[in-house]
């Protein structure tokens, strides 16, 4: 208890030695920094939530589109066109890292991987009967991957799967946070 009392006494002697103007400037600076940090945290949380919602809607949309467009190709056993569809789907969607289509027995019939499907990915996100889609967030070497699975032809023809990276989402949140912190620092310096 004694060291705390000594520290409080020293602090009071330093604070008491400065002018009223300096004390007011210190209080204002503290409030600006505190307010800036609070706003930055709130904006970061809100932005991240909104972007995650958009990423989920986008992933569902891409997976449903792939499932709908692959139905006829699976039923007619047109694997060449199915491979082209999967490849085009990945190429035309910036955050999409992979796509594949499995038949009703779970065998992958088309995929976008150069070296084959990574071990465990096929089983990582099974769609239960009656589900319209299923989302599973997977930890990968590249970071978090949002894996979407959508039944093809109600599950009778198989499953379409796509994987979206959240790298761009995290980059946007980090960039916005940096800008807000910079604005707070500038306001503190000017004030």
C-alpha cells in the first residue's frame, strides 16, 4: 500500500506543477484519443460483420449458380463441359479459391485444383438431406476459407462446393482501421 501512496504523491506533484492550460490540453488530448479508439473499434466490428454477411451471401449465390448450371452436365455425363464450368467459375470470382462438383455417391467428377483435391476437403462439409446449403469455415494454409456446399438437383445428382477466402475482407477491415487510427493521430496532433 505504501508504494501506491508514494506513486500517487509523485503523480500529484507532477500534475500540480503544470499550468491549467496544459492540464486542459492533456484532458482534451486524452478524450480525443479515447474517442478515436472507441470509434475505430466500433467501425471495425460493424464493417467486419457487414462484410462477412456479404461474403456469405456471395458464396451461397456462387455455389447455387454452380449447382444449377452443372445439373444437366452431370445428368448427361458431360465431364469436359463440367470441368470448364468449374474452371470458369473460379476464374470469374476474385475471392474464390476452389470449386468442385461431386456426384450422388460423393465421388468428385470435376474440380479446379492443379494437384488434386486436398486430403480431407471432400468430407469436410457434407450436406444433410433437406438442406438447401451448408457453410463450414475451414482453417487452411491460406487462412480461413468459407466452404459452401449446395445440393445439385435436390441432392439427387450430387453436390457443388466452392471455397471463398476472407483475405480481401480482412484487408479491407485493416485498411479502414488504419485510416481511422491515422485520423485520430492527426486530430490529436492538431488539437
